[in-house]
C-alpha cells in the first residue's frame, strides 16, 4: 500500500466498538467505568494467546515494565528507578531463561485486591494462575514483591520463591545475634531460618539481604571480585557467595531479557492516542514471543534459527501475502490492463514542458495518460514500460 493509505489506516485504527465506548463514557466517574475499555478486546486476546501457545520452564520471574508515554491520562505512572520513567506500567510474568512473556496486566493506578497485603502481593497472585500454569515452579522477584505472607502462601501452592528483601518488611528478623559487624570483610555470610523461610545476609560492596524458600544457606560457590590489598593494589579474589544470590543473579532477568528483545526492533510509532501506544506494544509482545517460539522449534529440529531482524522481515512478507479473496480487487488480464495506458506529452507546464520521471528521476516530456505519472520513453531509457511492469499495470 502507499504511505498515504497506511497513514489513513493508522488514523482510523480502533480496538473496540464505538457503541461500547459511548456506553462506557456515560459511566465515567462511577465504579463501573472501565479505564481499559478502548483496548479490552485485543488486551484480553493477547493475554490468552501468550498463555495458550507456550508453557514456561521451571524458573520464572515477575517484574514491572514501562511503556513510554507522555499522554495526559490517569493510567500514566512514574518510576524513578526505571530507564523509562514516565509511561504505562505493566506487571509481567516471564520465562527466566528465554524471556517469553507468559502473562501480564496493565496497572490502572489502583488495584482492587481483597487480600489486604498490598499491591505487590496481589499483583503476584494475579499472575500466578496455578490452574493453568501448574505447580513446582521457582519464582524470582525483587524487593518490591518479597514479603513473608507472599512466600508462605506461594509455598502452600507448591511454588518456591526467592528474592531480595527490604529489612523494614514486617516479619523480617530483628535479632542482632550472629549478625554482620559494622565493617565485615567482603564475602561474609550470615543466615537465619524461620519456619520454611531462609534469610541470608551477604556482604559485597554493600549488605545484600535475601529471602528464599528453596535454597540452602551456604555452599561451595564463589565469585570473583576486585579487592584492594594492604599494599594499595587491586587484585582479583575469590569470595564466598550464597546460593540464593548466585541463582537470583542468573534467573531474575526474564522480564529484562524480554524488554531487551523488544527494544532492538520496535514497531512503536508516535501517536496522540493512548490506546494506540498500547496496541503497538502488544504487537511487540506478540512478535517477540513468536520469535522465541521459532527459536525453540528450530533448535528442536536441529536447524539454525533466524536472527530477530530476519524473522521480522520474513513475518512482514508472509503477512503481506495473506489476503481475503472477497475484499481483493479483481485483477484484469495483462492485455486489458495495458489497453488504456497511453503515453502523452506533458501539458500545463509552460516553464519547461518537462517533469521529473517517476522511475529514474530524469526530466521527461511524456507521461502516462491513465496513471498521470511522468515517465521516460526513448531508446536509452524505457522507464514507461519498466514502471508499469514493476507495478503490475
């Protein structure tokens, strides 16, 4: 299609019925008003498709994702610690190893949870659907989500969890017995077990506090760090690292991996409509998930998977070939198509009597009578024929 037609399609893009939108607008200001009404049909469909076509591996992670936007709307959030500070916040459950987005939901600025344990608890329980997902998973989260009620309730669902924890959380052990001193050496480890929960304190460049329901307190694992010696010189040194920290660093980044794959080749366009911004992001999620499925299938067959850019180009070409016979315009035979195309001299241009050829951009006195396109037609340049053949005219 032409660029003008593409822009007209983008301008007319709508994800919901105008009748439903009008009825929802009348409920504005009441509890029945749906902030996501304009994206609800595609929003629900893309979530179901993500869960229907893939089953994640044992290690999963939950984190926030920001979709950049400067729209003046109540859905927009601010997160100072994210690369994208202003935009729409999504809570995402992703496969830790591949980065596949298995489920997500858009944060509306309020969350009607009934647990009484706060947004972090309710958002995890919203994404952990054991009826569909199953049990036996290892969940990795950051300190926004980690809490004692959450980890205990997940353990009752037979889902183990690990994450960094804020020492100000309710239930965090306050005992000073066997705690780290004010200036402990790097690699120092202290731990305490409370029922099924393990709390670990580890000294790196600063103190790191962890909570886990699936790890041992210590092992033989080590990590390399640059340590300044007594002589003032820096040198690499092996220091002990607890299993909680090691596995957290390896498996927490599922959502970050998904964000990176999306960020390489975005379909995002500038728009003044908030629902179009989310539509473009849903397209990114669908394309990246499809690319990850392609990689798994190719590896299973012993083939080399395509690069993401090649995959996107191939996908665009295959989608362009898909059409409905009922909406496609009938194509006349070549003889009939060429019958009404005749070259004629350019008129109405008294200055030079010539226009720029659409094909080679040289000056020409001729144009097609039907297409109204200036084209060359001389022994050196047969742009008239070449252009019509290229455009199947």
